[in-house]
C-alpha cells in the first residue's frame, strides 16, 4: 500500500503512517475505507481487516489492520473494481455489524469512478499491555514511542511513555511482540529481547503488565581477537566471546555466547577490544582496562592479569582509544598520543622497542584526530588529512614505501586527504575525502581489495567503492560501511567473515547479506560486527568462542543478531 500523506502527531513526535486515518485525510485513489470501534465507541486498534472476492475464497485479495484512530483504508493499488466481502477481526461485515456466519456477509461494490464505500463496524473487546520504560540508572524515560508488532514485524498499535515512563498499549486479542520505535531513524524498530524477542498473548479484554523495560542502547562497538564489546548510551559496557584471560571484564572465568556487563563501568564513551584484553574510555577522560597483562597492556604499572577493569596510570584527558594485539593507545585532548604494552616492533612509537606497563608518549605527534591499531603497528590520522604509522612493517603496513619497521611515526606515502582509518592484522586502510578507499600492507588473501593477491608498501585503490564512510580490518579481511548503511567486505573468508553466504576469498568488495542501516563496523580476528542505526548489533564469521553473541557457537554463513541488545525487560 502506498504511504498516506496524512501526518499525525503522537506525543510530540510526527510520523507518516499508512493506517489510522483522520477524518478528511484520505489518500488519492482510496476505494474502500472504514472505522472500527469498541463496544464503548473508542477506537479499536490493530484489528485485522481482510477483503475477499467471496466468502469461499481461499485467500484474501487485500489485508490491513486498523490504526491509531481505529481506521483502515484500501486504495486502487489494493483492489480493482468489483464485488467484495469484508472480514473484520475474523467476522463478516453484514452491512450493519459483524457476524461469524459467512451467509450473513454483505456485498461491497468497489467502483473507482464513484465515492469510496465506507464501513462502520463494531468489535466488542480491546486488550491492554502496560509497563514502564527506564534508563539503566532507573530514571523514567518520557516520550519513548513503543509498539506492538505482529509475527511479520509490522507495528499494529503505538503508545508513548508519559513523564513517569508509563505506557499502555491497546490492541485486539492476539499474540504480539513489544518494540521500541526510533522515530529519529525513519521509525525503524528496536525489538525488545534482541534476536529472540518475547511474544506476549493479549487475551480478549484482558490486561497484561509488561514490567520494567530498561534501555541499554549500544552507542559504539569494537571487536578484536575472538570477542566483541559495545558501549551503551547509559555508559555501561557489554562484551561477549572468548574469556580465557578475563577479556570480557565481567569477573567471571567463562566465555559467553551473549553480552555480559563489564564490571564497575557506568560512564564509558568508547571501548577498545584487544587480542586478549579490553579497555574503556570514561567520560572524564580516564581509561580503564582488563584482561591479560604480560606486556603491560592494561597500563596500570603491573604485568598482572585482571578480569575486572583497572585504571590506566597517568591518563586523564583521553578522547579516543584503540587496542592492538598486546598494546593500547590513547588519543589525548591536545592531539598527542600515548601508548602502553608490548613494544617489540616499536608499536608504542616512543623511539624504543622496550615494552611499557605505563603510558609513553608517541614521538612527534601533536595534531592527531584519530588512531587505529593493527597486530603490532599503530597509525594516526592528522588534522590535515595526512596519516602517520609506526611499528612492524614486514608487509608494508606502515605504507611508507619500505618494509622496514619504525619505532617512531613515518608518513604514509602520498596520502593527504584521509577522513577515516581502519587497521587489520598486517594491513591498513583509509577512506579519502571523495569516499574512495586506499589500503596497504599484506594482501595474500585479498585484504587490500584491489583485485590482486600482491602486497603493497604504498596505498593502492580498493575497487568499486566511492561512498565509504568507515573502515575496519580483521586478521586478513577488511570491511567498509557505505553511504546508505550497507557494508561490503573483502579478503579471507574461510570462516564466513565476508558475510556473503560463501567461504570464497574475495579480492574485491562484496556485499554483506542482510545488513542495512549500519553506522559502524568493527572486525575481530575472524569475525565482524556492525552497529545499526536502530541500535541493534549484527555479527558474522567465526563463532567458535561465541564471538557473534547470538547465544550459540555455530558458524552461520550470514549475519546474525547479537542477543540481549538493545533492551531488557524486567517483569
């Protein structure tokens, strides 16, 4: 059905809908419309309306459901001229009311040249579902739009939370799922319960208390090694996957197939996942880290592992963080960069190859605006659009026209207009101002995306991308978000890390199946995860340690949704 041009205000939100007409706001081409009310005369919302050529027809010619005002509409796109019978809420329209007996059905004539027929029917019951929406701190969330969806995911009724976070949803008897509606993102849905949302049965005329719905919307994502993490809008952090060295930060020793909260973090603004450790940037500019620590990658002045976060020494003005295999770096407010952890290849950038359990200053950088880390190398994007890298360079991952490692930053060859960076295990990539992508370093699996398997110590063009918005690199694969929210990947694909339903290596960008609305993407060793505009997270690739977060250790060939995100219901 075409979108109706009528715009309805709901709790301060304005949205276009295709059902729930107001009087005098019929779309062009309407051929049949009506209003369904309850026995008390109030609008009957989410009631099914079906049109058949005859009561004996095996399937409906057109179907819809009543909207907020109890109204429904069919246009000439739905119904051709002819005689029809109408079934409302499982009962037949008789011309004056509803009947369960097909012989009572009245004929309705659809004529495009005449005024559209209007049906006014009465149904007898409305079921209600109520609850409360709060943030992670327990504070009520006012103005949150919610809906009940049917099995196909269609919204059948809406409600908006009041000043106390309360809401009541009304619908006909039936089975529904609860959803949050993100009106700012084209009304896309955030389904409570993640990939396996709870189904609620509304009984005829009966109420259902849904309890408290706690918002835990992801705001940022990072993956590395065999685990992934997200920060939430409320400042908490959740991680899932391998946990052999406490890299989930949950104070538990076991791996997890679903997200677990990082202990004691409530004000995070970003997260960085390393090979066997993780770090979070806190709102005040401090950094905490957790996991394995033999090289000092936790930055607390020790080499002692910790399954819960410990504060990094001497960092109070960080605005960004990144983690490599066994090192971590922080971008500081004044444009300098500090790093700590393993340094055997000079990846800390301080002119030495001595590891450090406390932050050291990267030499010669004072205008960095972004930092990324690969296995044993690090890169910074400068405010001017140029890029500098340091650390291991056996595969040309520093991009300076050599394969000689450097313990201090060196300029990437002839790169002057970078807008975003991504680092893989032994390769690096940059988005340019025109949306094209350059990559350099190892290319044995096609991770440079230029159609060859030859490595390069200077940037080469990735084929067929002109609208990239972001990048990430895995051990031997690369992925980019594109304008419009799609994701394309290239490189190694043994474990489905490309997400195209195959295990064929891809030497040029290939579309990830089923991903739309992506705002960020992050790759682990053999897997990738995308954060979408509706605040859901999808992952694909290897799942041996539960790093896809879907509650299993089964490797799917296409993306799956991370469970328990973005909301949880406390009933």
